[in-house]
C-alpha cells in the first residue's frame, strides 16, 4: 500500500469511529422519531435535512479546504457541530424545529467525509484498490454499532437512541484530531477548470447516475427499520439484517485491489446499479421471507461497497490536483445531497400515497435508470 502505516491507522480510526456513529443513526434514528409520535411525512422532512444541506455545503467546504489546506480543521469543526446538534435535541420538540437543528448541524458537517475521502485517496496516490482496506474500518464500526445498538434497544427501549448518538458524536470529535493535515493549493484557474470538467457529457452522466443511486436509497435509509418493525421483526433482527449488508460491504472492500485490477470502473458501476434494481424489488415484495431479505441485504456489497469505491475513484480521476477536494465535495453535493434529499422526500410521499412495496419498486426503477446513464456515456 502506498501509504505509511501511521497515516493508514489514523485514517482507519476516523472511519471506524465516524461510521460507528452512522451505524447508530441510520437504522435507529427513524425509530426514535416514530416513537416520539412523528408520522412518515414528518420523519421524511427531518431526515431530508442532512441531504438538503449536502446539496451546497460540501462544495463550499471543499473550496475552502482546497484554498486554505485546512481540511483537518474543517473535519474537527464538523465533529463538534454534530455533537452540539445532538445535545440540543434533548430539549428541542416539534418536527419543524428538529428539522431546523439537523439542517444547521448538517451545513457545518457536510464537508467532512468528502474531504476525508479526498485525503485518503491522496494518501494512497489515487490507488482505488488501496482505499478499500482503509475504508473497511468504517464498515466494521458501522456493523458493530448496528448490532450493539439493536440488542441494547431491545432491552432498554428506543428512547436510548439519542444518548447513544450523542456519546458516539463525542468520540468522533476525538478521532477528528487524527485526520492528516491537508495541502493548500495556490489560487489559479481552479474554478475555470472545475467547471470545464463538470460540463463534460460523461461527467454529467456520472453525476446524474449518482443522483439516481441516492434517490434509490431514500426509502431504505428513511423507512427500512420502520418497515421491518411493522412486519414484526425485533430490534435485534433489524440490526442483524443491517449488519449482514455491512459484512458483505467489508468483503468487497477487502477484495477491492483484485476487483479494480480485473474490472473497469464502468463495469463495476453498471453492475452496482443493476444490483440496486434487484435489491429494492426484493425488499419491496419479500418482507415476509427472511431469506429473501437477507439475500437483498447481501447486495449492499454492490449497491454501496462497489458503487461507492468505483464512483469516488472515477471522480478522483476526473477531478485531480488542485480541484480534487472540490471534485469530491461537488459529487457529494449533487449526488448524495440533491439525490438523497429528493429520495427521502419522495419516499415520505410515496410511503403514504402508494405504500411501502411500491416505494421500493420506485427505488428499483431509479437504480435501472442509473445503469442506463453509465452504460450510455460514462467511460472510466
């Protein structure tokens, strides 16, 4: 691996702690909101706020990081903002007020992970295969948090979600100090160059496909746990299903060096989108069959693991040098941000208007559209 073991350890530690927090937030925060009496539309509104912030905030932080070299300081600010935001939720009540808190904390925190991704890829000198063994520690943290939190909530009740999230956010604050310092780029033609790259047809197709993948995951991240709970699954079983997907993701990250040597990024992207279409149809129509749900979760290896690694590697190839940080944050803004916001809000509407099964079928359709976009124009 073209990165020192010391830097690798520091980055791996940040990924581990950060995604431990994410592993408690993603599956269980919606359950906490539901337990507070919020309905699907209100839950979707609250959960859409981080995605809305990601439409513009990562790009602003990426520009600032590229020009100042203060990547680590931005990541530290992000961590403390998240901790402060969760502290405020102990007293905030009302869906609109809660949505506002999540929006504000997300504006300050949205740039952290894209900057860490750019830092990691720079540390491994763009070697996408070498990225996997570092990033896998995030998956391990996510997996442990999902299992541990689910088991604890079955004993202590869903009201414990908020204290758990606050405690984990404080741990992220500590880990943020270990992120390697960034590099300041001299002012120049960066703005002109980034827009010249962005307006290429292949880049637009890649970003549009990324939006489709984020939209496709809207129902999953907002309502999957609620969906399973309504079908009679325990918190432990819900956690086990989430964990199964992450185990598959870890395997992919471990095998990334071989996958990247054997397949093109384009092939990996098309396969990932195809797996998304299959996965969400299976979830939508197979909730009564645990074996089918388990098989669908194994496809997380492709719909997140392989897709995420291939997409950020593609962005790294297209946006290099002084625009590397802005390239990653721009992709985060337009795909995960705009696409995630649309997907979450769309899921909130369709969950009530069309029902859970049809909502997941709609997710599958967005996965299929993403595959077509990549096959049509993307060549990486």
